[in-house]
C-alpha cells in the first residue's frame, strides 16, 4: 500500500484571546492548513511541480517550512546550534530542488517533529525575548518571529492552493 499524506483536522482560531495564545492559534491554523492541502496525496503527487521553471511543489513546501521552523524558532529564538535539514550554503534551495528521490513520509515526519521542537524551544520565552539570528545579522523579537511565521505560512498556503488544484482539482479553505 502506498503512503499518502494523512488527513488533518483544523480547529478554528479564537476570536478573543491574550496575545500569545492568539499568535500560537493562528500559527497552528496555518501549519495545519499546509498539511490539509497535502492530505490524501501520494508521494508522486506531492512532488509534482507547478510550472517550469519553478521548482515549487507541495512536498517542497513541507520541507521548506521544516527548515523555516527550525531556523527561526530553534536556531534563532532558542539559540540552538543546528545544521540545515535539506539545504546547505552550496545548495540553498535543496528543500525545493532535491525532491525527486525524497521520502515524503520521512519528510512529513520531520516536519511534524520540527514543529514540536520549535514549540518546545520557545515555550518558556517571553514574546519580548530578543536574539541575533545566526544567519541574519539583525536583532529580532520572538513576537516578530510569530508574526513572520504566520505571514510565511499564509503566503505559502496560497501557493499550496494552486498546486493542489493543479494536481487533482481540489479547492477550498
């Protein structure tokens, strides 16, 4: 039996909440939206690219967001010394480009693990916590990271909408 991306339940975001729970709820909503766009697809479908010359694919987006979660929450705010998962200085787009031989099930498991580790890395940090990102010479706050991550997911979820519709015609939230 061929592996397929798992079905996803997506909860609603609160209409009223304190700042941190609100930011976290919106981030989780967008994390789950990306996975929802992939649900039920097999590895070959997840690897389908949009249009040449773009290397954009649903699996590439999942891999990319694993890198982004790792980079901003763990390496950035959490201060962990980490290597890239799929990219390198010699191959900065490996998350998108190197998918032909990729193992979709393993990449989805890595994504879920990165989200868990990202959440754990910042769980005890205040939103006002600041840091210098190891690959970007500027000072950032954890609050900024949450807002940026929501924006990044929202942008890529728009890409995922088009990719999914191209693959099998499915549209929706």
